[in-house]
């Protein structure tokens, strides 16, 4: 309680102290549609000296001092009446924004968190492919055991000759066989597009879900699938929740699929078949079709 009161008191003192200074206030940054990030702020009332320009900086670290910006180029130079700007970025990294007021005397080199510098980073929301939903229709229905599927999984020839090693373990083959019903699909399906669960589209506050999000952001989304496999295996081996482990196994299967390691992908998808029956069926079929 005391810390909260002190924080409010200090904020009010800072607001009064800089009320007439050429310093913008209440900067906010939020992700928008597509690759857009919207930054807004409040302009000072009757600043002295008067504003000449507003310089907007984008960084990958929190800015607490003007010395961190002096060697950087602003992403935008704006007129002094502007109170917002829409930035466009190409990746899912966290970005911080700072607005520096430029006067006829030069830049006003004061940086205050939450005034003219964002406290937390903002990133784009990962987006599922728009072409994927129609393709899901054949996989939405969960059928009773023993009932023929609309599009059966392809037959898996476990032994291709005398003395040949099985492509997957007997346990995996048994589980897959129960899904296929012994039906054959000779033609290969199109390559699937990456799938991301809705709960992993936004950075969580912390915990094992945040560790998974970081792996997706730094490796999976950037298509570093071999690196993703290594990181996910390490995460799965730690003490994480069942929900996070199930999603990690699914992303592991996806990464193995895109890394052309289809046999390992099958094993990963089988492990989460109960957790994600519809999705697992779709990705199992695609993986088996390429073995």
C-alpha cells in the first residue's frame, strides 16, 4: 500500500514539474492489424520553449536516458501537432518507443518512463494463415472408434522388406492403425502451413507459457525448425504444466514436419492425440503421407 501511494505521489510530482516543459506525456504503444503498431501520446500545454518537431525512436530495449538515443536515427520526424503515429514492423520482436521533443534550441534531452518512453515492449500478434480454415472442414468432426473417416489416413507399410527396420515404433504403428482403419490414400496432400494456438499469440506475463512463447517468437516463427526442435525438447524435459507440455509437443511435431523428419513428427502428434484430436488427426495424416 505504501509503495503504491509513493508511486502515485512521485508521478504527480513529475507531472507538475514537467507540465510546461516541451515533453510529451502518457505514451502508449499497442499492436494493431497486420504489421502495424500504433503509438499515441499527449502533447504538452503551452510548452517553453515551443516545439519544433517530434522525433520518434524505435528500439529493442527500454530507453531511460537520452544517451541511449544520441547515435540512433528516428523512425519518424513529425510535426509538433501530432499526437500519434502508426509504425510498421516485419517481425515478432518486442519494441520500445520514445518521443523526443525538438525545439529551436535543439532536442529536449529528457527521458521519463511512461511520459515519453514506453515502459514495456510491444510486438505483433502472430497470425494463422487465412487459407487454413476452409481446409479444416474435413477434420472438424470427431468420429466414434471404428467408424470410417471422411478422408482416411494413408496406410503405413511398417516393414518394406526382409530385415528392414520399422519406420516407427510398434506402439506408434498400433495407435496410427487404430486411426486409419486400414484404409489407403495414395496421393500426397499439400504441405501444411504453421499452426499457432490462440493462447500463444500474445506474450503471457510469465511462467512456463512465457518460455514456450519465447521459443515460438525467436525460432518457430522465423522458421528455424531444427533450433526449435532442440529448444522444445529441452523445455519438455523440465517441470512444466500439462497444458504447456501438450502444446510444446504439438509444436515439436510441426517443427519436425517442416524439418522433413516425418517419422519423429508422427510420434510427437500421437502423444497429443487425446489433447488435440482434430488437429492431431490432420497433422498425423500429412506426416504419414510423406513417409
